[in-house]
């Protein structure tokens, strides 16, 4: 019989924490594949199909940041949550730059972790399901397909992460409007705290680089207020 439980890849080198967290997640109805080092986690990801990844940063064989980058090369939209004792701001920003979606600092409660997991699993299920919303957008010389997470021009096709695609769709749905930072954060990240704000800046920088071939396309920053997607006529 096929396992219909959400499949979670969990990579953590602290064995005691790893087994306790795995047991709690399994009790909550998830199917959790637990590995103790980054290389084993990557091998498992290549062989299996996972709905979400939970990665520690300080891992043997391959650190969590490298593991996340390798996962993103294989799959651009599987949600990734970093789980780490490191609380430095730079580490959190690096985590988002690798394509991660969220970041929880140890010590953490299993309830908080489960709430974060549920947010991303629900978003993944809902992505592209809204029949009353468009899924294909023309952005200057680019075509953006939200359902396939692709942005293409005449020369290249780029695969976006789920978060990049959600953010770009939000801009497209509100083209030529100044959107407040806090509105973007609540809509896409579900929170508007400091670290989510820094993550937003990272993702906007990525989108600007992807759209740079068309000088008529701009993601403008209105200082102290928010951002606007505009296309010169």
C-alpha cells in the first residue's frame, strides 16, 4: 500500500535530538527519513521523493548549506527548513541565499516545528490550484509560468524556487502598485519580522538578476514603504 503520509527528509548529526524529533514527527502523522550526515541525506534525496526537508547546518561529510544547494539543483520547490544552534544573522541570510524557506534556532519546541511544517505543506498543496487566478504572465520579454515554476526568454529558461515563484506572482498580480514590505512578508512568508525582511531582500535581489536582460522591467524600491513591479511601455 502506498504511504500517503507527508514524506520528510531530516538530517541532524545530534543522534539524541535526531531520534527524539523523528519519533515526535512520526507520532504526528509524518513519515520521517532520518540521516546523520549531509552526504547520506543527499543520497537519500536523490533516491526518494520528499515533501519537505529539515536540515541542520553543522553536519559531517557535507554541511547543511552545501546540502541545500545540491537539493536545489535537483528540485527547486521542495520546502527546506534549517534547524540549527547557530544564531548569527549572517548564517540566517546565507541559509536563505541557498534557497531555504525557513530557519528555526535550537532549542526549539516540536510544536513550533510542526506549525512551520504545516505552513509549507499547505502552501505546496495550494500552489497553482486557484482556478480563478492566472498562472502565466508576460513580463516584458519574459514569460513566467507559475505552475511549472519557470521564467523564460527567447534564449534561456530558468527554474525558480517555490518562494521565488510565489513572490514573482505576487508582484505580477499587483503590477504597477507599490506594495508595502509588511504586506509582502505576510502574504509570502506569513510573518514580517526582521529575518523574514532580510530574506525578502535576498529574494528580490535574485529576481532582479533573473530579469536583468530586459531594461524595461523594474522591481523598484520605494524607500521606507515597499516595492513595485513596473514595465516601461
